[in-house]
């Protein structure tokens, strides 16, 4: 009985989805990596203070662009009826959602890895050392916020795409996804600037609250996958 159940279970498509996302989103992956590298190299060649203060703040903003490939695959597969076929084959909406989400996070990891490798490599190569506050900003804000923002954008994009008809340009979920992705980190910076203008406050206090809010939103959205990403919403609209 166990062998039969295992044989009837649809195979994992995670690896295929990641490869397809990398190919479909290669333009955005290139743009995200390129823009991130330009700012990374510029900051790393500048003063130590400039790199330590600005790099952790800008990393989540540009890294999210690299994760667009997952949404491109999801949108294309829904329009072409691929998701409909996979559902008929036995794949669940939750599993399809997780495959796309994982693909987006893997592509984001590529951008983060390149930016961190190049930026820290130049920074350390100049004889600098990583201070504790700088390490905390990277590990406790920049990297977690990058993943949280990418997960937020991908989740909102998939829900929005499943509820809407195919549209092109900035009115489509795919067109607005970069704005949705960078919104959490940009709003964090704006909030900190506004609060700090009235009275001094450590950046970690504002960033910590912002990160918790984004993580909570992602968890709430993911809990609604069964309702907002029901099988009938994944059928081809054409």
C-alpha cells in the first residue's frame, strides 16, 4: 500500500520550477544583480562609514528584483493552462504555490549572494573589519527583510494574478510586483526618517518592528492559500 501511494504521488517539480523561473526571469535577474552590484561596488569603494550605513539599507531594495522569475512562470502557466493540467494530474494548489515561492527565494539568494560576496570582499580587501553593529544590520535586518519582502511580493502577486484577468504593463500583478517587493524596505526607511526627525531613535527599533509586521503579513497571507488560491482560481482564464 505504501509503495502504491508513493508511485501515485506526483513527482516534485521544485527543481524544474527553479530552472524555468531562472530562464523566464533572466532579464529581471540580470537587472537586479547588475543594479545591486553597481551600488555595492560604489559603496564599498567609498568610505567605511558610507558602506556600513547604506549597504544594509539598500540591499533589500534591489535584491527583490531578482525574484520576479517565479511570478512570471506562475502567470504564464495559468494563462496557458499548465496549472490546470497540473491540478488534473494531482498537484495541489498549495504545492504549486510553494514551488513558485521557493523558486522566487532561490533567485533572490543569487542576487544576495553576489552582492554580499562582492561588497564584503572589496570592503575586507581594503583592510576593513566587520563591526558588530554592521553584522547585526546585515543578519538581523537586511537579509531577513530581503526574504520577507520577496515572499510578500510573490504571495500577493500569486493571489492577485489568480483573481484577475490577464493584463499587460504596470496594471498587471507582474508589472506591479517590483513596487510591492520594495515597498516594505522603502516604507521602513521613510518611517525611520520621519520618526528620527522628531526625536532620536535607534534604527533597529524601527527596523525590527517593520520586519515583524512584514513577517506577520506573510504568515497571514500564507494561511489563506487554501481559500484565495483554490483550484478553480488557477484555471486558464482564456
